[in-house]
């Protein structure tokens, strides 16, 4: 359990996040946590709640707000839930920051994500550098933008194509690539294979990849963002592939989010990102486990 000093520090961080977005004319929204259907995701296990599910992210409702209300810039800080998530960097219930911006692509969102982290570091009196996991991380340098393909060339013993062919992508990413990312300054890993980005738009100049990125600081992934896919037909096809993977694993399906699919034609070009607040606190406060930055962990309840 956090002591009073830790609770005050956490509260100050959340207040600073809100201040950043309010100053930039974002609208804070709150959406239901308990939903009858979720976006199908092969790698996230939802938590049942009666005849509904607890959200794994607020994405499905926030995108409907973006599409159906005319709002251009929205953000939310909320609780999210994922089954069987527990470790030094994982909790089954955690705090997520998510924001969306119309007339924006993933490159612009990377810029804004960089501005946010620098802003929060300054609010925490860290200014130009962070110390995390015995590494001094420079926030002032231009943050590296490294394509997934280039990351495989630099750090993996196999090519990206080979890793996709033999289904070793996740293993190579976790064991060979991630430990090398963000050790001196933050890194945006971008242009993921299209098969690994179910909700991201294809890159116009290279349809084999999606306009998706992840932010790494001190070898830890903090955020996942992308230019939104707004093609209803293509999105349905991608969801059906996810459902096939879920069925293959023997897991129950929540079905397709038909109301979400129906709103896609109304959505303007936009980009969105999810950032783990608890992991960000770990980085800002130089903590080695997520247990050290949250008020309670499951074992204390």
C-alpha cells in the first residue's frame, strides 16, 4: 500500500495529466466500464461481469464519441481490466490514459506523446533527464523513431519476414528487441506488420505495414497508438480474423461490436493512443515494480 507521500505523488501526476490536456482544449469524457460486447483481441483476456464484460480499454466507446458527436479532441483516465495479468509490470486492474484527436495521424500523435512525457517530467521536477533502472534517460534529444523492420535488422537474429513466417515475432520482440529500446532516450517503435495492428490504418506508401507505434522508455513499453482505421468493411474483416484466433485458442467470444462498426463511416481521419499511467509512474519515480506505484495490489485486498 502506498503511504501518504506516495498517494500525494500519484494524485499530483494524475492532476498534471489532466492539466496537460485541458490546456490543449481536450474534452475529458467518461464512458461505461461494463460493456455487453468488446473489441475482439486475441491477446487480451476479458473479465466477465454478469452478462457483460469489464473493459480492457475505453477505446470502443471513445471512438463512438469521436465519430457520432463531432468532438475533435477527447481524453479519459480510467480503470481497465484484463484476466491473468500479473507481474512486475502488469496488474489485472490498472489505470489507463487514452486520448483521440481528429485530423491527425500517428506521426503527429508521437509528437504529442513526447510533449506529454516531457511536461509530466517537468511537473515532477525531473526536467531534462530521468533515472530509471540504473539508466540516465535523456528527454531532450530528438526521440528516436525506429521502424519494426529496422529494429529486427539491428537486434534480432532473424529477419522480420522470417519471424512472421515461423510465428516467433512476439518472442523476438520480447527477448531481443525490447531490452535494447529507450535505454539512453525514449524510442518510438513504429510501422508494425499489418497482421499485428487490427485497428490501425494501412500505410499508403507500404500496405504491408500499419500506421501503429509503441513508446519505450528504459526497455519498457508505455504506450500504443495508431492512425485509426475507418473503413468499415476492412475493419469487419480484421475483427473476424481476431475472432478466428480466439476460437482457435478455445476461448469464448464476445461477438462483433456492431454499433462500433456502424459508426466508422462517420469518423474523420483521426489518431488515438493508450498509455499506462502506472507504468509511467514507475519510470518517473524510478521504481522497479508496478506494486510500488499503486494504492493497492490484488494480494492486499
